[in-house]
C-alpha cells in the first residue's frame, strides 16, 4: 500500500535543541497559535509564527489548506493537553476537536527571540468512541462491505475480542504480500533458501509503482532480505513480483492453504503486474480472463497477459474496477491466522526474527509505545479497496492481531477516516 497518505504531510526539525524548562512556556503559546489556525479561514500571517526554514518547505498556501481541511473534517479545537513534554525543544499534544475527534500534534520551536515553529506534525483524526462494541458499530455503517477482527494470540489459536464479518473473504490489496513473505519464510525455515541469497531483477518482474525497483536496471542483484524488506516496508510491487517469480506462484498457493480456507479465490496467484494488466482499460484482458477456468487462466497469464506491454497499462479514471472479481482475497480471520503463523515461526529461530524486523519498519499509524512494544504492519489499497493489518505485542508480552478491510465497488474509500478508526481500536484493546 502506498504508505498512508493520511499521516500528514509536514515536519521540519530545528537544528538547535534547547533545554525543556526554557522552551516549554513558549511551546504552550505556539500550541495555542496552531489551535487557532485550525479554522475555516486561517487569517494570521504565518511568517510571524513559523520559521522561514519551515515555510520554505511548506508554503503558506499549502499550510493554510491543511488547517482548513482539518477544520472541515474534525471541527475547531475546543481543548488540548500536553501528553509528552520530554522533547528538548517542543512537545507532543493531544488536541480535542468539536466534532468528537482528537488529533495528536507534535510541535517544535527554535531558540530565536520569537520562538518560531520549526516542526509541526498533525496526526490522524481519531474518533472518541468509548467501547469496542461502539467501534464495531461504526465499522458496520461504512458504505459497502467491511470486516474487522481483534484477537489475542494464545498457544491454542486466536481468542476473539471483537469482530465483524470475520469469515467473509474481501479484497485486501497489497496486504496479500503477507502470503509472499510467509512463503519465503517457510522456505528459509526448511533450509531451501537463505536470507542472503542473491536474486536478479528481470524484465518480467519490473512492475509499476508503488516502490522503487520498477526504475532499477534489469539484472540488478538484490538479496532475498532486501526484496522482502522493500515489499513490506514501502509495498514495492517489483520486489514483490521478483519474489513471486523466484518462489513460484504455486508455492505461494500451497503455503496459503495453511491459513486460508478460501484459497481457491487466489488461484492462480497473481503478480502485481498481472493484476495491473488485467485491469487496464486499454484492453479487455480482465473480462476474457474471468471466462476461463483456473488452468486456462494460468495459461492466459503466461501467454496473452505476459505479452501485453507494461507501458500500455491504463487505469482510466481511477474508479473501483472488478474489485470483487480480480484482486487478492482473504477474510479477517485468515489474515489473523497468517500473522499467528508468522509469529509462531519466529520462536527459537534468530534468523526468523528478521521477518518481525521487516514487518516493524513501517508501523502504518501511530501507536502508544508505552502500551505496544512491537508493531508489525502491512496494508493494501486500490480504488474501492482498503486493508490495514497489524501484529501487536503489548508491553506485558501478550500478542494480538488487529485487522480490518473496507470494500466499496461504487467509489473510492476514505483512507484517513478508516485509519483513524484503527488508531482508536488499538487504544481500546483492553
């Protein structure tokens, strides 16, 4: 998944750290200034509040647009409190907004006489839902179809805390890459492969963004660990296709049976480039593909789809397209079982802990690190499809899974509000 556009857009650090007891009074003034700017029409001259280095990175027009958007989505600020004052030159603040949301603000000031703002990071708007039951009700009201599963990992399996449509297979976007990671881990555990093994980027693996390998030269050498890291941390599609072609689609299909009761929905197991081509408006490949059985589909992928030029892929207007027919599918419980398998595979194996390290690079959203000492994440999206799935270890050593999906074949889904619901879910896990 394109890393979460909903985590907001600006943060410039000061170069000079100040003593906390010197800056905190000025930080409080600047917090109040930012609170006033979250309004329908911010009017204060921003160069009297923000350092020139900040405004060079984020122009006033853009910055005012951000504040106006937050006001439109969440209302005006009706209160705030400092949640972390340990920063040398700033603080982390929880803003309370009039439409029933809170927003975390990280703010920094410089050591000039004016104590101008050098860092200003606004987080997601998190709805102030009081219970997990109420959270499930909120998910159930999302337009289209949604699923949610919150469970504790136990020696015997998964102990469900809350859930909605937990066994309904849904489109999951790039969260399917968890299955590629798991299949790779299984082959490493068996001794067939090593993390340090070298693979070479071939033309058939050069997919389309997200990621970076699509622009790298054919023949570039990368380790399996590097490819897996790029696949999970920045959802690199070319790294993913390289791993699928290295492992073999049928190997991943067999592995998926360990956690996926609806395995036939993902046979043949598509590469990202195959999915892009099947959904291209430039040719009706997807409709032809859907008329075939699994064996004929595999042949179609290896011949007709393989020959279709990558540069001819056209996504049209970017509306949801065949999301219930051509995608990667899993239920919330199946993704939770995949995380449980990954967690169990790491027991007693120092090498396998690399899987947990890879999953932890991009946490997806903000978590209270006093409560959660480990956060592993993979999500996925395309127009009309959103999935966010987390493997969590609480500070007392208890492991949890939190996974949610939203499909809407009528229009694109709201990633920011969905992510805010997941942040609140993590806060509500007892």
